[in-house]
């Protein structure tokens, strides 16, 4: 929705080329990550440079910590146009199945690999190319949540340590399958409920990047982590397509340039923050074990039913994985 401050108000559509001096375009951005997370820092950076470079004609308002609802809720709101922008993770795979491949367990092992695939190559663009026409949103670019690590109230070292644990899973079939294949009992929950569920004992473990574990204070309610790098979580910056096209062309050009700069900034700061967050978790008292190679191989073997589920429920997944590996091989990143 285009909100015009002063006396003019309309719901935006069409390709305007100019905007009146007294019109301010408001872009509300919904996300679920914490105020101090690099994602929020990057969105605040976008807010600053867009408002500066458009002389205040575009007003970006960032709402972290799921203030505008859970991830599933605000994805629907962006699709419907009641919220202009949102930052989903792979929950968007319900509308664009190719996005699910981004979280294929153990697909990546290094930051160089994920940076190339999602920020430097055309793969990310190709994966989300269907969104404007089929879903009504546009992916402005991939950003970083990070490499996921298992964390728990009890110590984890091998797959045997997961057996019978009540473990939070994102409410996606392959996340639930992954937890089941570890021998744990999946408890699907939105991230906004993870802290209180750990605190109350509804769950004893979860998985997220160190940046999220630290920024969301999860180290306060669990003492152990297993550095597994088992899944990389990208996020997308999505915008309602009709709204995007209704932004006057001169302002849209500035907006697009600022978005690219903010995406670059997000990738620049995220890896360093992840390392800092890991150390901060240790300083706060967490014990972190690194997944040994033999234990990793055992977990990967246990993931075979999850890989089969990908191909069944998200046809073409294996082809995307093969394409990603071929690209990485061609760049010497394998």
C-alpha cells in the first residue's frame, strides 16, 4: 500500500514517473530477527540511505522482533499488499518451491560458497524468478541469517545425543523431517515462541546461527551448542510487486541502488558478526562442541529420507543442487 502523508491518499498501482513534493511513500518492513541482529542493522542502513537520497520522499519503517506478526503472517500480508516489505526465510518455499533448496542439509560448508551462490551468481535470481508473476512479490535480493548450529539444554556431540529430545523445528516439512531423522521429537513453532518455550520446557533445543542465538538471548535458556553448520539460512527481502511498480520511476531507481548497497553491506558484516556472536555465547557460559567428521558423516547418512522428501515435495530440487555444485566447482569453491 502506498501511504501518502498530507492530504493525498491512494492505494498505489500503475507506473508513475513523478511524485508531488508533499507526498511521502511509506514502506513498512516486517522481520522476525532481533534489534541487534545484522539483518536489522542492514535494514536500518537501507532506511537511512533511502531517506537521505530521496530527500525524505520514501520513508522506510523497520519492524523487527515480529512486531507485525510471525513470518508466515507477514509473508501473507506482503502478498496481499497490507505490508509493503518483509524479510522471510525459506517459509516462502510454500509459494516458490525452489527456495526450499536453499536449506538442503549440508549443502554448503563455507561462507565463500554461500556468498557466491546467493549474492554474486545468478542462481538466487533464477530460483526466485517466478515470484512477481506467480506470487505477487519481488525478491530484491538474498541476505544472511547464517549457518545454523544445534543448541540444547543438554550436551550434544553425536546423533545419539538427539534421541527423544523435544526439539523445535520450523514449520516446514523438510525441517520436521530433519529433526525426526536425528531421532528427536519435532515441535513446530514460530521463532517468536522459541525463547519462552525453552524457558518453560516445552522444548529443550533448537537450531539457529550464532548471530540469532546471541541477539535473541537464547544462551540464557540453554547451556550447550553443537557447531554443525548443517544448514545455511538465507533470507529474502521481498516487496509487494504492485506496490513496487507503483513507485515513481525516478524514486524507484534510487531505491533499487540503495537496496543493492544495503545487500552488499549485509553480506560484509554478517560473517564477522557470526564469529563475534559465537565468542559472546561462550563468554556468557555456553559450552560449544564442534561436530566431528565421523559424527557429521553419520548425520548426513541419516538425512537421506529428508533428501528424498525434497525431491518428492519440491520437484527439481536435486537439479538445483547439481547446478549449485557445478557452479561452485567451476569457481574452485568445492
